[in-house]
């Protein structure tokens, strides 16, 4: 290839890499947003499970107390 052809091919490669990098940054940002949403959903779920555990433990204590009284 000629000097001009090599230069144009190199420039084309650089532009394609910049485009790929831009798309990769966008995807990483999307994944980061999804990860934040997932972490928030996990925290909500953990709180609900804790509340359910408390209800179950309370019911078990009441049930055990009733058995002792009988």
C-alpha cells in the first residue's frame, strides 16, 4: 500500500476504536445502573425477610408459651 493508503487505514482503525470505546462506556454505564437497582432491590428483600423472620419467631414464642400453659 501507499503511504496515503496506510495513513487512511490507520485513521479508520482509530475511528473504529473510538466508536467501540464509546459503545463500551455506554454499556458499562447501563450495567452500573442495573447493578445499583439490583443492590437496592436486594436491600428491600433483605428487610422483608428480616420482618418475616421476626413474625415467625414471635408466632413460635406465642405457640411455645401456650403449650407451657396447657
